[in-house]
C-alpha cells in the first residue's frame, strides 16, 4: 500500500496514515511498548546498500528511500552525523543503524557514533 503512495509527499496525510498502521502492527507483533526505535531502525534498514536495490527492484526505483523518508517524517527523526560523514547518512552499519543512538530525551534526534 505504501509503495502506491510514492507520488505523495512522505509527510502527506495518506502516507502518514499507512506508516501509523504499519508502526502499530510492528508494535503489536514485537510486543513492545513504543515502536519509535524500531521504526527508526527500519527507516535506516531501507537505506542499507544491500537491501535498497531489492526493495527498488520489487516496488520501483526510489521506493526504498521513499519508505525511509516516510518513516522519518512520521517519527520526526533528525539524523545528526559526525564530521566523519560530512552530514551524509552513516553507511558503517551493515544491517541496522547500530551506530545511530538517540541523543534527545524523546528519541527524535539520532547521532552516529561510529567514529
């Protein structure tokens, strides 16, 4: 469903509604109290260099990045990177953003600590 909304803004009502549903489902399946961290990790997972081509091949070019942007927009994520990455996303982590850690009380700011 989310791939079909790729023509919409990642922050549009239609996209936010689907991300919310997906987050709720993941929360229930994972039996966790808050899905924020899981969904932020999922956004980074979509940017993984091994995963991104598979998502794009199945759902169309640019879909993996759209998914990541939609999740980040919904969960209001601000990624702060260290100087090592020149303000680009960290590519050090192979699977999940293991090197991105919450740096704000509500978990909306993440900083790469792989330096």
